[in-house]
C-alpha cells in the first residue's frame, strides 16, 4: 500500500519540515497491523517526494482482523475462509492507510509544523498519488469526490492482472491528485476519503469515529456537494451518527437534511447478519441507478441525451464526466429543482467547455415539446411514479409517440420489494409524492404495452440488491426504437 506526496514549492525539501521527517532518513513505525515506512525517493530543490509505504501483516490481519473487530463489532463472514486470505487488503488503500497517516504524520495532519509554522499555513503546489485505490463505484465517484475540492484528478484503471491484460480492468485505480493547498488539507482529504471510497463496511464505528470525522472534515466537508454520501460512508452507514456529524459541521443546514424521509436511505442503522448486507446496498441505490443508466447509455452508443425530470441533476453530473456524451439536456417541471441542478453543476460559474455541452430547461413530460426531439436517448429516472395515473397516456404519447428518441430508459420503484423496508407499512409508498408504485408484473405489462403501441422493443433489468423472492429495489426498462 503506497502513498506518495510531492511538492514543487521551492525549496521543495521543505516538505521534510512539513511532515516532520528528514528527507535523508528511512524511518519505520510499528502499527497494530504491520509497519509503516517513510522515505523520500527524491529530495531536490525543485521537487521533493515523500513516500508512505504500508507493509501489512496479512496473516495478522486475518488473525486479529484489526480493521473489523478490534473495536468490538461483529466480524463479517463474507468471502469465507478463502476470502479472508485472498483479498486486496494488503496492497489496496483503505482505512488502514488513514490509521497510518494519523499515526505517522500526526502534526502535519493537524496543520502544525514546529520548525516552519508559516509553511503549514501556506497553500503550496502539492500532488499525491495513491498507487492502488479500490473503488467499486467506478471513476465517476472518484471524480465527484476529489474535483469539488479543487484537484486535478488523473485516474488510471488498473488491470485485474498485469500478466493477463485480456482479463480487463478491475475496480482498482491509480489515483493522482494535484492542486495548490495546505498540506494539512491534502492529508485530511485523504484521511477521510480513502475509507469512503473503499467503503469496506463491516466494522463497528462509534462516537470516536464521529469525532475524527468532525476533526478532519471541518472546513471542507460542509461545502462538499457529496457531504451526505461522505458522512454516511465514513460512518459505515449509520444514519444517526451521520446526522450528528452533518449537524455539527453545518448547524444551519440541519433542517434541510431529511435522512428519515426516504426509506431507501433510511437503512443505515446498526443491524446484524444477512439483512445488513441487503439493506446497506440501498444506501447507494441512487448511485447504482446512475451507474446502471450510464452503462446502458454507453452500450447503446448514445451521444445526445436528455434527462427528463432531471431533479437536482445527479445523472447530469455523471453524464458530464463522460466525454462521449456530446449533448446533455436536463428538463424538469420544477424551477427550484433546476436551480439546485444549476448550482450542483456549477453552470453559473460557467466553465466554457461545460456550458456548451449542457443545457437545462423547464418543461413537462406530458405536453408535446419540440425541444425534446432529436435525442439518441431519453432517461426518465424515478419520475413516472410522480405522474397521476390518468396522465400516463399523455406522457407516453409525448415521449414515445412524438419526441421519439432512439432509446428510452425508465426506472421506477419495484413495489414488491417494499416489504423489505422496515419503515414502510404495507401498501405505503416510498415517498409521499408518489402516485403509484408498480410491482414487477405491472411494470412488465406497462413496458410491453407501450413498446408495442409505439414501435419499440423493450428489455427489463433490476438495479440494486436483488432479493430472491421480492426482486431488486429499482426496476429499469430499456426501450429501443425498432428500425
Ligand atoms: N430523476 C431525478 C429526480 C427524481 S424526483 C433523480 O433520479 O434523482 C422526480 C422529479 O420529476 C422531480 O424533480 C419532479 O420535479 C419531476 N417531475 C415530476 N412531474 C414532472 C413532469 N410532469 N414533467 C417533468 N418533470 C416532472
């Protein structure tokens, strides 16, 4: 597990003072799960690099499982015995890296520097490289986490096995970040975000982790557009703790945070056993949806895309990250949602390249609208259930009949799955504004009927953790226009 930090501030060897480590020395620090080595592969006037190499005791990890059970929580049996020995834990950056950062660079992380206090206060040209960072959620998440912090982010997906390139890429990335900021900011970002990205879930967290998050995230998390995701994941999906963290970082915003409102999000309390795996998946259901839709759009080779009922623009943002999507349009009936989307996408700040690719407008799905014509694909995510059933036919006509994109992707809740949400009573919908929620059979009927009537073919897929009996939480229909 390797992390390097480089500066080109002159004299670059000041990095040694900042980290409290002499550039000529090779130092080793014992950790509960192995050793950390610190050394400087280069120490020149114009460029200096410090390396933190973690040498994990893999057998010790399995025996003691410090990342999982040292804090008294339940150990996971996921992966069985084989999984315990053959894992990426020894080389891929995880919460162990954060533990090492706090132990080895404690004063730098706090922003203090005994010999050169003014250096610790200054923004310097810095870059960091994490050799192997596991991210099941793909490149989009890495960008969404680091770019808002002002970094230039370079990602290199790593092949599953260098010897067999034909196996393709896995879920590991070499991540390079560069920017001009204080060293303590860079270290705090890594300290918090590495475990968030790794998202290894099965250990116990308590008030001490909450305290660490508040200590290291103050000053940046309150402005981060992904603050909810970061807090939930850092705190291992515990809703109450996340609420406390956000309330303490952004007291003025507490009233806007409604973790309790949406059963799809209300799943992060400590629960044990099999149910935990199933339920935790739903926390990031929204991310799964976006990943699934982006995947379909890429497969279809779509370049001009419209997101109908785009809401706050979560999908739009993911689309912007992918260069192959040339024209990205968002439409919503709600002006305030469009405003939030504009802010989320920073459209008013006007990065010229971006504003050429994207535009947003107010409109409704149920009226004919010329602006909706000429797209390769229309995405309608979690919107149809907001329409009154007697308006569905008008919606079908305006989109499938008149706008006629080459493909239409529709997602909607699977009502069969609702029985698995403990906060929902029988027959209750997931959101107070939903007008209906369809079972798998109802959705299948509707998609087939629409496809037949308007000359599309349709395929169905599930999104999120699939229950053997009740299916996935979200269902998706992918319609393609018949030639
Ligand atoms: N697609 C987004 C938002 C889903 S919430 C996401 O997946 O995150 C539903 C959205 O549909 C809301 O933003 C709401 O304003 C919008 N909406 C509801 N009725 C609409 C209509 N008739 N035309 C366009 N948008 C509509």
